[in-house]
């Protein structure tokens, strides 16, 4: 029967079709990170850097398929928090997972907005406080999201076309160089060290490039605004991951074809160097300044949407104050959640130390990925659990959980060995955020709302 505490006010509006979902996912993954990541990956794998993206896609697709299956079964704005409770039936675990997802998005927003501000000020030589500019950027993005999901998706589509266009342009001007190098050439082994095999190097490169696929998880939080979500959400997510992989691999092949991998590895702007050499125009770097702004801004936009829908979904589950679940009667957006997130991100920007928080976001997401994969394993093994329009074999979430748990171990080991304090403290910060989330739950003691579909699913 309907729950007496369930929201009876305005609801989110279903306006997103398959193409909007696919472009949302593509925009989430094609961030500005690839512009610097390609150089680091080339330093690990040499001309065989394209293999790292192929391997990373396989690893990321395991979790991506799990998310697609979860989204088909339970298209809820609460996303990972909702499915975690469906599986484990533990309020505290769902709450902590929701906090981890939200904080990963907010720290990413705070970092991205400051990067945008500093890049703008440096390019135009303006003497303005970068933090205040970053706050202004977040406020502007918040206004777009408040306006409506349709308007937000149009901005996302424009930004995605620009950032994808920048990568496709590199492929177009550099394709004439294809075939000019040995694409299996590896970096030489330093004297006195044992020979490292190709498979080991691919694994090391895949660990690095895996993070270029992070972003697909945001789709789960807008699923209530997707038309025919059980069908369109999985199709859009998988399409976005496959297109991203093709673009990444083609860019990697182009980069090492145009610029020697040794030069890519030490360049602060590797893809800009590729475009400059391939076109013979050094001034093209200024064009990529604007492309980078679109890429970073799009990531902030999508993280903001994700965070607001997550708060809305958790509020409807009773895990957050009910006021965060309010929807504007005309705009059909969770306007209270949008406003609350603005003040949280503004605080993160003004407090500083965002770099350390940003380093922890990857670890938070890997923990969430592990939990979501494990949740799907439980749901698939539970008798009488309703299935969705898109199902995957049990082996997929099992392997997905294993891969993500392995990456956590590798990430922790790398953090402990790193000399950079932001990277070194990442596991502690991630653990602290999870601990704070648990403490908040114990203090607030939120009472979860039982939804109709959950009552019907009780064994």
C-alpha cells in the first residue's frame, strides 16, 4: 500500500530519450582528463598505449553493465543508495553509499570550477580572486540546473559536441600519420631491473586509464527523468561507453603516431602538442583552451545534476530531510537540493585543500562500484526478485566487484608509495568521509520510507 510519508507534491519530469541518455553518459566520460592522461599512459606503455584503453574499457564495462542492469530493474534517483538498500536492507549502508557518491561529485565540482577559474584568469591575464570566480561558475551552473532538466541537457549536448569535436579533430588531422610507428613498441626496461612483460604493462596502464571511463555511474541518478528508463538507460549507458572507447583508442593511436611517446610522456599538454604538430599551426593551442573549458564545465554540470538528484532520491527514501525532496511546481527540478549543494560546493572551494579531496574521489567511487556490484550479485541470487528489461550473467557483477576491489588495493598501495601529499592522504580522506557519513547517520537516525515496490518484493 502507498506509504503515508511519500511525497505527494510535484514530481521529476520524464523528458530524456535514448540520445539524451547516451550524450549524458558520453559527456560524463569525455572529460578534460584525457588531455593530460594520454601522456602519463604513454610513459607507461609507449606506443602500445591504445591497449591500455582497450583493457580499461573491459574492466570498466563490467561495472557499467552492472549499472545498466540495476538501472533497468530500479530506475530511481537515489541510484546506488537505493539499490544498496534493496540488496543489503541496511539503512546505514545505503546512507553511507549515498554520502560517498555525493561527496565524490561535489569534490569533483569544486576542483573543476577552480581549474576553470584559474585557466580563464591565466589566459586573459585578469587579476581577480580565482576562488570567487569559481564560486560564480558554480552559481551559474546551478541556475541552469534549476531552470530545468531539458535546458541542462541542451547545455550538456553542446558541451559534449565541443569536447568530442576536439578529440575527433585530433584524430582527423593526425590520421595521415597512422602506420608510421610500431604500435607494440614498449618503453625500455631500466638497466638492472627485470624485464616487464606486455601483459603486466597493459595492466598497469589499464589501472591508470580506467579512471577516464568514470562518469557512467551518474546516469543512474537521472533515471527517474528518462522516458522508458528500463530500456533507454541500459542502451544509452552501453552506447556511451563503447563510443568513448573508440574515441580514446583512436586518439591514443593518433597521439603516438604524431608525437614520439617519450615526448608525450613529459609534455604538460600532450594532445595540444599533437594538434599543433599535425596541423603545423602553433596557435591552435588557444582553441584547445576553450575546448578544455567546455569539457571541465560539462563535468561540473553533470556532477551537479547527479548530486541534486541523489539528494532528492535519498530524501524520498527517508535518508535525508524531506525538504530536499521538494520539486519546483513549474520547473520540475529539485530546487531545494540544488540550492543546498551550491552552498556545500562553495564551502569546499573557499576552505581550500580541494586537491586532497579530489584525490579521494576516485577511491570513494571504487568503493561504491564494489558495493553496487555486490548488491547486484545478491539481487540476482535472491528468489522472486523482479528482473529488468536488461539482464547480465551473474559472472559480470562478480568480476566487476573483483576488479574494483583490486583497483582499490592498487590505489592504496600507490598512495602509500607516492611523495605527493594529496595522493598519499587519499585513502585516509576517503575513509574519513565514509566515517563521517556513518556518524551522521547515527546522529540523525533517519527513518527510511518503504516504497510500494519494496513492499511487493519482500520475501
